[in-house]
C-alpha cells in the first residue's frame, strides 16, 4: 500500500473520530490519545509524500485534501470545548477555596463576614 492510500485511511479514521461528540470524562483520555496517535501517523505520512503521482493517487489526494479541510475546524471545536471545561473547573476550585477559607479566621462578634472579592 502506498503513502497516499495510507494517508487516506488515516484521515478517514480521524474524521470518523471527530464526527462524534467529545466523550465523557472517564473515556476522554483514551479518546484524545487515539486522536493524537492518528495525527502523528498522518504527519509522518505527509512528510513522506513525494511526487510523481499517478492518476489514482491524484484523485485520492484531492479527496484527502477535502477531508483535511474538515479536520482542522473540528479539532479547533474540541479544543475550544476543552478550554471552556478547564476554565469552569478552575473557577469552581477558586470559588470553593474562597468559601473554605472564610471560616478560618475568627470574627469579632461571632458573625460571619463574606470576604470574597
């Protein structure tokens, strides 16, 4: 099997992975590792790609180029979603810390004062 055919298979597999939603947190690591592995294989195949190409390779190359245009926005969408979830986790940690530390210092008259910013 030549490089263009392998590139087509890897790109098709990558698109199949990216078509679905982002999995739940329990299986997310395996999912992201599989995407990373497919991207690394695809990158190595792109580096090995060299002319001259036959007619079938040219047609397959056009198919791969169209699929590649779909991969980038889907990856960016996943990245944006992961960043949003990370920001929510960081905000919840900050909020929990602010409420937890409020009870550490004694008050003058036994009343609770909210010290959050």
